[in-house]
C-alpha cells in the first residue's frame, strides 16, 4: 500500500523580512522554497524512503538557510520527515494535533 504524503517547504522569512535582509542572504526566497517543494515531491515520487531519509538528515539540498521541507502521511497525520533540527521533536507526531503560539490548531 502506498502512503499518501503531504510535502511543504517552509519559509516564514518570505512574508516577514525586509528586502535588505534578503540581500544579506540570511533567508531563502519564495522561488527557492517553491523549487525545494518541487524537488521534494519529485524525490518522494521517485524513491520515497531515500528522499525521506535525506530530508531527515538535512542533506541532498533539503536544508537551505530557513527553507526546509517537512512531510506527513495524509492518512494518519504523522510527521515522517523534517529537515530542521529545531523541529525533530515533532517526528511521529500527528500534525493535526499541533497548535500555534496562540493555542490554535
């Protein structure tokens, strides 16, 4: 049985940081986030196990400054892969149960 996955590339900086900061190279761009999303989706389609492993290790171009993919299983909501070391504690967590800083799901 093939699991359905949701893959997202995150970059909060795209929405909240001034152009001057982008010029310094501290944050990724929207185009870079989109390219990573396309790469992650193609990788999962070609070899899911290898791609999820690369994402979890932050290798293979799946960790670029503040841009990284995270993947979860659509059937049970469990987070399967995340490149950010700051989010490793969420592996195996049901994404539907996570809340934002204000307590909203």
